[in-house]
């Protein structure tokens, strides 16, 4: 069965520094998608970045990049130049195999990031 | 206006009451989902719908029911609420393409006393 693991319950980072949030996944299917979401204290879920299993290059979106290591089954989120507004819970999620019956997302338990001034 | 709107945003109720959470979207997506978030457990899928005539159970559907009234509306009901259904509930929508993200509403914080 597919599974997402986020081993860092919480992290601190200094403002303007880069931070890496870890995510490992488990699937036996060759075709899948990986997503990162941000949840600020206000509660909403904000989509950040996507990586497809067949994508040749690591995904980037502004200050967010995804360090995708397929052989290690890891999809770590890198936030460059951290800002105070980056303080939030971050969730890694995997889309079931493309063409699968449910197309649902499987979420990790999240990492709480605190950016310190 | 938000693309995915959930009502109410907050609700406190008593054990045994019937509760309905509503979700409407203006994104034109066919696929809609209801998730539940509990501390330390991430989000878990309750029900999902790929169109008006297609309703499917997720991993934790017991104690819940849904209704897809139209392409834009998907409601979640708790027929007889119990305290362990206290959680943050999210509605989400997505396009049919696999590489597209799910778009979430702002959530409904439900407390059952």
C-alpha cells in the first residue's frame, strides 16, 4: 500500500536561511505524483509544488524546489531564503497511481516549521 | 471570492445531533473530496465524487454520508454526531488530470460535545 512518511515533527530555521523538509514515500507503482502543501495557522491548505514520477527535472516554484530522488523514494521540499511567513505546517502527499480508481491523495503527518527572526 | 467555499467555518454541537457541512466550488471541477484532519494524523479521505452520479467511500467513511447535489456542490453529513468526530474538515476539488493538484476550501472546524 502507498505510504508517505515525514519524520520531522517540527523544525526551526533562521530567517533568510534555506531549509529542507523531508518526505519519503512507498509505492510499487512506477507512475505517481508527489505534492507539497502548506497549512498556516489560519488552517487553509495551500498547494506549493508538484513532481511527477516521470519528470526528468526537479520541480521548482519560486523559492520552493523539490529534491526528487526516485531511487531513494524521497521528495524533499527545499525552501530558500526563509521568511517569517513561511512558518506553517507542511504536508507531503502522493497521488495514487495515474489512472487509479480513486485518484485520491495520501498525506504524511506533516512538519511544523518555525522561522525565527 | 474563494473558489472552494465551505460552510459553516466553525460549528459546536452536541452528541447525537445531525450535522451537515456544505461545500460549493466555482472552479468547474468534476472531482470533489471530503477530508478530515486530526492532530498528528494528517488528512484522511472520507468520501469522494467524480461526478454527480458517482460517489465513493474513502478510508474513513463510517458515520458519514454525502450528497452531490450538482457539479458544484458536495455536502457531508454526520447523521448522529459523536465526540470523536471532532476535527477539522476539508472539502477539495480537482481536475480529472493526474498531474493537477487538489484545491482545498478553508476548512470547517467541528466540535462535538
